[in-house]
């Protein structure tokens, strides 16, 4: 074990993609029921980050404080549907700095490859939509320690590369009595 003295820890100001909603260097969660617009929201975030334009959410307007490349790991919709959504949202002017990977991968197996991609593209934002498609076979997504074992290296990766990681998670059906924080599919981790 490598113990660290708190006095040796260097302080870094928290940088945000959308201040104060999306901090860099950590993993944030977007969750909601199927059909509630989670993928549209992440595409909207991607467009705002890629272009430096504002993200309008009804009467709320979020201006990105950082722009740059975006990596989207999204395997629920076919590429043609994703491109059509992006074209609709940006009036046909599709930015060239949003990169998609449309296949599910096991985050445990692909960790080095994903870090190499992040090294190459230097994204401001990385999205996994939905996260359950990337947990890999044999992972009990309802066990905190199993989920943390998969995601912890990615949280460290976000910190090393000073980019924002966003994971999309669906809510459980028939969980009307559960508190909002406990309604996501899988572990609260």
C-alpha cells in the first residue's frame, strides 16, 4: 500500500463542462425512464461541448465553459438514427469532433484500448449510453463491489485526463415507493 500524507496532496480547482453541473475528472450519471430523453440530452451535451454553443433546456440555458472533442459509446440506436438526431438538433451542420463507437464493449477488457483512444482524441466529454451495455458478462450489476471494480479505473481515467465522464442509466420499473437515488437499474455504486 502506498500511503499519502494529506499535506502532500496538490489542490486543483474543479473545472466544469457546464458550471456547476458537469465536473471534469469525475463520472456523472444521467438517469431516467425509457423514452424520457436521456440519449437526446447526452447528444445535446455533446453538441454543446463540440461546438461551444449553448445547451437550451426549456427556460434553462447552459453555456459550456470548455469545448472540444466528444467520445460517445452508444450502442442502443443504429448509426443512421444517431446521425439523423444530431442533424435535427443542429440544423444539418454536423460537427466533425463528435466520435461514436456503436458496439458494446466490456469495460474490464477494453480499459487500455479506451485509455489509448482518450489519449489520442483528448476529449472534453466521454459518454457511455447506457452503462449496463458496457459492464460485461458475468458482472452482477446489483453488487456495489462488482460495479465499483469495473468503474473505479474509469473514474481515475477521467481524473488523469481532466475530462468529464457521463454514464446513462435506466430507472427500474415498478419502483414507485423507492427513493430516487435507489431507483436506477443495478447497484447504487
